[in-house]
């Protein structure tokens, strides 16, 4: 939806015949360039991974010499956009490989699309038969990569549901960030958002009350939303919440680490108690066994030896 909106406002995404077309799950098309899809697919194969089982990558992985052929392909692809300003591309899998693309294309500006983890998980469950638990894990994995690997870059967070409460305002915010041409009639922006394509809806209370979603994921979403809403008070820059997002993620990780440490300490205390209890039981068993053995010795073995 966002890619379509920006494309209609003048963002060049490549020749129409090279954009991924409509599907049963997206009748308006995906607006994804097949060249970028091919490179990201090759990177996934290189790491024996897939979009639904993304790889865990070490720092500096993008500089590995074995990826030189992928870098050549990426630079060749990017060269085809020369003179087509402004231009961009969309591929959710690129989120995992942002360090690679940042090394190929300097001065990237990034639009980070955020949606409720519950809605994302339900969409994946319907389309790909992925469990809700796995779906929210993927939501967390991709969103964290988007935040961590875009730190220090010009970026903007846009929230899916905002397009259905005030489409024109959210669209204008994106258009301004991307330095595109806004329509003379602002009402046209709202007309480009098709609510009938919104197949999954969930209230924030439903998200918070869903026991299948970890509290950490709920807190990440609600916290980012709060930062975004705060940035809209007064006349802030269009990406006012972006700088705070990285710091919020660090605080969330610190909280998670403390919580995990407390859990480990509790578990260690429980294990120590169980170990002490087992030790006492073993000592009692040994005492009982020794006493039994001693009685056997006195009654049978010692008399035999004496004779």
C-alpha cells in the first residue's frame, strides 16, 4: 500500500514489466522490483535461510569476500536507476540485509512500515499457514533489524492503521519525507487508500490481551506507537520519533536482560534447593544402606569368620 502510494506520487520503482504483479493476496500488485528480489533471494540461499527462517548474521558479514558476486550484481542493478530521481525499491527481505544494501547505496532514506504484530501474524497464518507464535517472532525479528540497522540514517516510521484514521495526513507526512510532489487536491491522497484491502483488524486491547504474544513484543509495539504519537504534538519534524526508536529498543533490551537475569537467578536458587534436597536424600539413603549392611555383616559374615 505504501509503495503504491509513493509510486503514484512520483517515486520511480523501475520499469513496470520488472515489478512483481498482483496475486490472490494483493490484487493491486506488490510494487517489488524482481532484480532486488533475486539478489535478496540469493543472499538467503547463501546463508541456507529463507524469509520465514531468517539468518542470524554476525557484525561485518556484508564485507565477506564470498559475497563479491552479489555486490557486483547489486551495483549493476543500481546503475540501471541512474538519472531516475527520486527512485527506490521495496522488499521486506531487504530488512534483514540492510548492511549489504547500505554498503552498495550511500545516503539511503528509509521508510519503515509498522503494523500490529497480531495483525501481521494473522495475515501470515492465513496466507502461509504460519502459526501465530511464529508470526509474531518474525514480526519482532524484522522490526528489530529495521530499527538497529537504520540507526543514524534518515528514516521515518509509518503505522498501517494511521492510513485508515487520517489517510491524507499520513500520506503527506511520507510524501514530505521522500521529497515527492504532493497533489494539489489533498483529498486525492485519501482516495488512494483502499480500506477493502485491509483484511486483518485488531484493537490494541486485543493485542495486549492475547496470551500467545510475548509481553516484550507488545511493549515494543506500544512503545513505538507512543513515541510516534508524541512526535506529532506541535510541529515536529516528520521523522521526530526515529531518533528515539533506537534508544527505546536499547532500554527494552536492557530491561529484557535484567528480567532474564532475575529469571536465571530464580532458576538457580530453585536448582540449588533441589540439589540440596537430593543430596540429603542420598545421604539418608547411604546411612540407611550402611546400617543395613552393618547388620548383615554382624549377623552372618562375622560369625562365619570367627568359626
